[in-house]
C-alpha cells in the first residue's frame, strides 16, 4: 500500500469532467497539491456523502492551491451522471481497469454488495513532485475521512 513519503504511482485512465477524456496524473503535478480521493462506487450513500462533503469544502481546497480528483472503478459515463446529480465541480477518474486501485494498494471486495475489486475509501495528498505527503485508508469503507485533517495536510503540502 502506498503511504506517506512514497512516490505516488502514475495514473493513466479516463476522466469524467462533463466530457470523457484521457487522463494522466503527471499532467496535474507541479500546480499545487493533488488530492486523490478513492471511493468504492458512484451512487452509493457513503460515496455520495463523501463526494458531496469534498464539494462543500472545494473552496477551501482551491484556496490552498489544491486539485481534488475522485477515483473509482466506475465508468466515466456513470461518473459524469454522478457528478451532475450531486453538483460536483471536480473531476472523477475512471479506473475501470483497476490499475490505480492496485498500484495504490486499496483494492477491496465488498462481497455483501457484490462489489469485487473496487477501491477502498482512501485519500492521498501529493506534492508538486508526486510525493505522498498524507495518506488515509478507511478501516471500514463506510467511514469518511477527517476533512479538517485533510485540509490541514493540503495546506502543509
């Protein structure tokens, strides 16, 4: 599992930003901290709560110079519908092949819901050089991160 002090693995995927486009994590490094918020699945109550909470704090993160990116195994088309339904103004990375989920070590199976190989709820803050300066991984995927601690980490990155 990726942890604080590690170099963040690169991510090549698709991004849902109202459109569906190619995404490279490296294109977002060097412009301030990057927050990667991995979540199990769009349209589930805990994931909706987390993404809406990040949206509610978006102004604070942007004031600190940060870029927020949600990451899940959902298709970019589902993610765009999810963004629209919840008024999300930040991009969601579609990791349908699960490469980033595997590379960051956050793959889980939620057998009760039939969700196999999805991302555990986790957050990583990357500095301009792609070093992980903060990491949090949920012990239970229904738990949400401490948003104040996350903002403190962004402001320190």
